[in-house]
């Protein structure tokens, strides 16, 4: 006859998955409206964009990919909408091969409905491989580093590119982080005096924090929570805000599971039968 | 329910991939293989297009003979598959490593080392967090000092190292917490797709 702590410790993991999915799904279908805490770094990123003079030239490195879409696409929409509200001229580039799909989607689904004209207000540069090398070349000679847009048109034929002569013309570099793109931006773009802001998946938060503490990154938006906070700051609740109740309940479910697991483990050790769920 | 075939396909692939949580099954294996195959094919096509557009076309159409150098260096990489000429692949590899180091060493040293050290040494003492930061910084560094002093200084050093251990555990815990948060966000994204685009239960 097994004890309660043995049964709890050896609970079928699939039951935990069911609890988690139900915990996430219910608040998605029926939102609770839990309060949202705005991180100072999100506020700093918002402040950096908000302080830009209207019509500033901004480079947007749209490195979203299918694996990071859930976390990064909402921030691309929210921060991109803010840039558009500031009437910024946006040069979009992508440092990874799979980023152009989302860069193209940003132009079609976000910029164009807000009145931006391709070529005049926004342009998407061709993809070139080599993250650090490309940014190094762009920092040194932004006109020479790329010659075509993603459709193959000469950049010299696009009005939005006429205001770009040197890197000093760029008033902000906004990077959606993928792998080493933030490190490359901090190493290659920030030393030129162009302020760098970033949006990243939650996994990258510990890597970005030292750069923010040293001022090399002016602000960053992390994960779904950061995107939801940004949506709240620009007063445009979107997909991230909709997911935040689920995120909180999900964390609660995981927290409860961790506590129950530890109680079962502790009780098993005290009873002298070893930890429930121990690997023998 | 959605009438879009693409949405149905996306839903099928999503459910197939998550079905491994229940147990290993053929739907998961098939979906996994499709994703790996798609990613490999996508990368191959992009690589091919990149070579054609940035090397072959300018060489043939515009006569930019200098592009022969990177093309030949690129081809030399494949000599590693032969036993007799494998040594030739070291030439482009040396060029790749050397050029990457040349481009990035100074910039990375400045960004990741110099500016971080300066930032750590110029704390604003009005913020209590800076005291915690300094304590954790010094104690973590002391953990990696493998030379131990003798007597009382050694005992102090050992005590400080323990604080360093806790500092690192705190950092690892925060990193794990962010990872859990990230994975949950991915699951939420998929649920929003399944119950928003496929079965419209989410308004």
C-alpha cells in the first residue's frame, strides 16, 4: 500500500500537462483581467522611442522566427506601431534567413494599414548572411553595405533611403533579438553613438540585463509580459495582453506543482523510503 | 471552425507535435521529420539563392572577377570530404576564423569586457541594489579564485565564496524562471492559434 506522498511524488506527468493546459485555456477563453506590472526596462524602451523627434530615421532589425513568434511578434507590432505613430522613417533589415517573412508581414499587416507607403516611409533590405560582419559593414558604410531591397529593387531608387548617408543619420537601432544579434548590435552599432533598444524572448533576459545596466542598451522588452506591458503603455491591448492572464495562471499551476512535489519529496525522505520519484 | 486548409494543416502539425507529451507515436515522428526536412530544404534554397545572387550573377553578368576568390574558397571547404585533398579545406577555414576574429575582436572586447568593467566600477551608491551587486560580483569572483589563503583570511575567503555560490544559484534560478516563462508563452501562442484561428473559442 503506497503512502500519500508516494502517490503524489509519482503522479502521472500527463495529469500535470492536463492541469497546465486547462489552466492556460480557461483564462484565454474567459479573461480575468489580472493587473499588469510594467518593468522599468520596458518603460525605458518606451521612453527612448517616445523621445525621438517626429520623422526620425530608425533601423528595425526584425529577427523574428517561427520559434519566437509567440513572444516577439507582439512586441514587433507594439513597438513598430509606436515608431509609426512617431512618423519615423523605418529601414527594416533581417540578420537571419527566416526573419524576412516576418519583416514582410510587418510591412503588410502593421505599417501599410497605418498609412505607411513602401519605399517612401519604410523599406526592407535584402538578406545577407553574417550577423556581426553585416552589422560591422553597416556601421561603417550603411549605404554600401546593402545595394538592393528584398524585392531586388535598387535602394537608390527608394525615397526613404535618401536620408541615409552615414550611420549618424540613424537615430535608433531596434533589434528583435535572435541568437547573437543583440551582442552584435552592442558591439558594432552602439559604439557609433546610435542608441540601441531590444525586444527578446524571456530566455535572453539574463543576457541583456548587463548591457542595460551599463547603458549599452537603452531599454528592452522581454517576452510576452514585456510585450503586454508595452501594449499597455501605447494603450493598444493586443495579443500579448490577451495572453497575460494565461501566463500568470500557468505560473501559478507550475508553482503549486513545485511546492507539492517538494512536500512529497520531503515527506518521503522523512519516512525513510528515499525521495518519492527518486531515480534508482 | 476554420475553412482555411493552411490553418487545418497548422493545427494538425501542432497537435501531432504536442502528442509526444502523451506518448511517442507515429504522428509525432512524422511531424518532427516534416519540420526537420522543411528547415533543411529552406536553408538549402536560401543558401543557393544567396550564392547565385551575391556571387554567381555578378561574376557572370558583370564580370566581377574578384568574386572568384570567395567562390574558390567556398568550394575548397568541400575538399574535407576527400582523404587526399582534405588539407585544402584548412585554407578557407583559416580565412573564416581570421576574418571573423579581425572584425569582431576589438568591438567585442570593448563591448563585453571594457564597458562592462567600467559599468561595474562606476556604481551609483544612492541605489541599494548597487551594494547587493558589488557583494555578488566580488563573492562570485572569489568563488573562482582557486588559490586559498591560510588561516583566518582563508576562512573569510571560503565564507565569501559561499555567498558567491548563492549569487550564482540566484542567477541560474532567474535564468530557469525566464526559460519556463518563455516556454509557457510558446504554448500560449499555440493555444491562441488552435482556439482562436482553428476553433474560434477565444474572442
